[in-house]
């Protein structure tokens, strides 16, 4: 019996050692890619130390650094979890907890946990260049991604320099155009999801369903949700007069935005654009106007 237990311990130690070797090789390749892309040197010293020595850097922090340099990681953790059979099967096959798997699906946890998940799928970690012109849900003319320059003006206004939720995202995780902790895609249906309490949301809805999304943002404001919603500045439209005028603070953006289209084109919008500031402090609309160079439309008392 004692000999059997000793053999089992030896086998377990051998498996653990083999797994650590695989993780080390994956991390070494990733570090080389991060260095070549100029991401490694841009990290704070402490974060760089944790990444190089232990691979234990917080995943959201690394994702943010990669996004600023125009990159993202593949494979997507959500896809990995789904191909492993779901949250609980993925936890069983990786040795990670259910909570950690859930955190990975939301783009959180540590890089080490992500690497363990990827190695269980026997996938190769790659650094990919972000295409800022990826489609928002479809390639139809009413669905376009926000210009990255506009988003970069908004991030500093947020408590964590990152939106909490993007309920109109083309994809989840690092590849998503908007920096957010949670992304809802068409499959998730952000209109049906709760946006939480006290969260900051960026909303770039399909223009054909603007009324539904504005009403949703107004309803979520009752839970303390703050939404910055991008829309055409169609002040002559019925929906503008019934939902926006004299009800919602509006920041009119100067010039015409260059949106990213579904066929990998950038196109100058044939209309003026505006940001609707739904919820939040009385000072937020003014801060958004100052950050974006727009002008604040008043609300009747």
C-alpha cells in the first residue's frame, strides 16, 4: 500500500512538473511577442516583474496595456471555456475553480489562469493586431464601430479608466473595440440583460433600434447606471423630440466621425453625431464636452 501511494505521488509530481514546463514555454513565447510589440517596456516596473518572473500579472491590466498599443490575445477565453464544455467541465479539466473560470469569461483573473485554460485546450497563444474597423454586429449601414480616438477621450473620465459594460459589442474580451470589463454581444442581447448598479456603460447601438436602446438606458439609470450613448444628432426626428429633447443632456460632437464598417472600410458619417449622457453627476456632461471638444446642449428647467 505504501509503495502504491508513493508511486501515485510520483506520477502526480511528474504531471505537475510537465504542466509547469508547458506553461513556462507558452509564457516565454508570449513575452517575446510582447517585447517585440513594445508592450513589455510600456508596463509599470512592478507589473513587468510579476509578468516575467511568475506570469501572475492581473489579466485586465495586461489587456489594457495591449489595447493601448493596438493588440489583443487569442484565443478568446470565452471560446476556450465553451470548447471545453462549459464552466464546470472547464474547471474540472484545468484544475481552476468555477469562480476563476467565470472571471476568465469576463476578462478578469490572472494571466497565469488564462495560460492554464489555453494549455488545457492545447491552443497556441498569439498576439494579434486590433482591427479598429471591425463590424458592430453586421455590415449594414446602421451598425458601425466607434472611432478609437473618441473612446480614448472618454476613458480618463471613468473611475477605473475603463467602462464597466459595453452592451452592444461585436465580440467579448480583448478583441472588443470598447475597453470594458463586460461585453454583451448580439447573442447575449444587451437589451434583456441587467447593466448592474452604479456601473458606467458605453452604448453604440444599431441605429435602426435607437428608441429601444435609449429607453433601456433611461430605465437602467434608475439603478444608478451611467450611460454614454452615441447616436446621430437627428434633432428633426420624432424620437429625438419624444425621448431626448429637454430630457437628456446632449454633447454635440464637432465635425463628422469616421466610423469603422463591416467590410473593413472607414467611412465618414453622412450626419452629425451626439453623445447622450444618461445618469451620473450634473458635472459629467460638461466634462464629456470638454474632453471631446463638443458643445453641451442645454436642458429646459
